[in-house]
C-alpha cells in the first residue's frame, strides 16, 4: 500500500478520535459544581390536608441550600437542642405535599383566636355557636376556652290558668328550667370578657353582655338557637374529667311548683277548693243545696 495513503488514513483516524472526544466532553454529564453551604429546614413527611393540626410526626428536618432559603421557612438552627418549633399544634391554611417545606405562610398562626384559627380548630362534623352571657350566667366569669359546660334554659311556661289549677298533681305554676345540652366544649370566650379585678370590685361590667363560643353538633346548634327564643340561657361549669352516665343524664323536672313548698301547698289548696262541689236537689216545692266533697286521691290530695 502506498505510504501516502497510510498517512492520510492515519490522519483521518486521529481526527475522528479527537472529534469523538470533543463531542463526548460537550454532551456528557458535567462535573457537579459545589452546591455551597446548606441549612436544615422543616418539611412535610406526607401529604397534609388543609386544617391538619401540625405535629412532630408530620414533619422532618431536611438539608436545603442556604441560597434557596426564603422568609417563612423554619430552620433547625433557630431551635436549640430540645426546643420544639412553636408551629406545632397549629392548623394548616392549605394542603402541603410530601417533601414540601413547612412555611409560616401555610399556617394559621393567629393563636389569639381569630376566625380562621377557630374554624380550623372545630372537630370534624361539629359546629361553633355563640351565646350571650353575663358574669351571673357563666359561673361568675370562670368559664374559659377548653372547659366543658352544661347549657341550661330557664323559661316561663305558658300554661293556661285552668290547666294550672285544675290538675291534681300540678308540676308548674309559671317558671321552669331544663338542661338542654350536656358536656359541651368551650371553644372561645370574648377576649374582652376576662375577669378584671378592679372592674369586679367597683361593680362595673357585671351586666354587660359578652359571648361564649361552644362546640356542638348540628342538632345541638339547632337546640341552642331554639333555646335562645324560649328563655334565658346559663352555663354550668363542669368538673374537669367529669363524664356523663345514663344515670346522671336523667334529671328530675325542675319547676317552681316542684321546687317551692309554698307553691305546692297553694296548688293543693286551690285544687281542694275546686273539688268541693254543690249538688242542688229539687224535692216537691223546695230546693236544697247539698255540698259534696270529692274523695282524696291516692297521693292524699
């Protein structure tokens, strides 16, 4: 073979190798650059739906380039060993995906009881209703968020006079009261309704009406709305940890006639008076009125 041909072929092969190396260097993966310093931030362990109360089990610390850290991210360096982020037990304003950073913008951080925080704090399937109260109708103002109460309605029974006086065992003369809801959780108390010692001593503010917000079922919300129309509502503060039983739920009828001995006596006297009837007897040309007393009832009335 001609020497010139060999030189040309060798040169062409050399050029092909050089071109291949250049193409590989151009298109191949580049050498990773130095990412720079990083910081650990709080991210979601799983998808967290709107309204979730954030807990330690829902999040983890993850390395994040400091160049990509923005305002609102929660960084581990801000919390010394043993200190928990204050964002725990705070509801989420929106859904956060798995691996997404937890930011203060995604949290409802109005811990003072704002509207959004309250709506996110309601248990599933429950409703929040408010009732007006005074110091006298809220256990002296000691009802606070997190407490449990019974709701009592006091009302005037619209019983006709004939029905009041004509029944042997009258149970109501005019007034009655009843527990309409039991073991109800207090969600919020009007912030201006904190007991102030100076105001209490001077007697100021005792008659001002404030609001207590309660967590009830949908049927309970209807009961409270109806109770407001029937009469005056009061809150009875329950002992911490007190649980209703079938025996304690059953309460006797509470009315003025069953509570006051005087009214019971008066009702008995009126009934006895009305039970004394007169029979008119016609005999020949004369008429005679004969009083007739009814037999006593089994209860002695």
